[in-house]
């Protein structure tokens, strides 16, 4: 009898995990699409709208914060 998880199962799960976009990537893409409409806003107003938008989309606060901060750093 062999202990552990079958190698085929591990490879299948790893493939599935690696092929799914991270939540941060999805939040970033959603923000980039919406940001085009907000390009003329002041940074504080942009931040408010971005936080609200991404949180309504169901992203957790930490993901939203990272996505918005990274977007604003890029300029």
C-alpha cells in the first residue's frame, strides 16, 4: 500500500490552480476597464469610486486596496 496522494490527482489540481487568474489580476483588469471613464477625476474621488466599484463586485478590502494603490502608482 502506498501513502500519499496519487501523482495524477496532484498534477490535475496544480494545472487547475495555475490556470485560474488570481483575484488580484481580475480586480486589476476590472479597474482598468472602468478607469477610462474616470480619467478626469481627482485622485481622491477616483479612489472613492474605485473602492466602491470593486467592493460591489465582491472583492475583499485587501484586494481592492492593492489594486487601487498599484493602479495609482502606475499613473
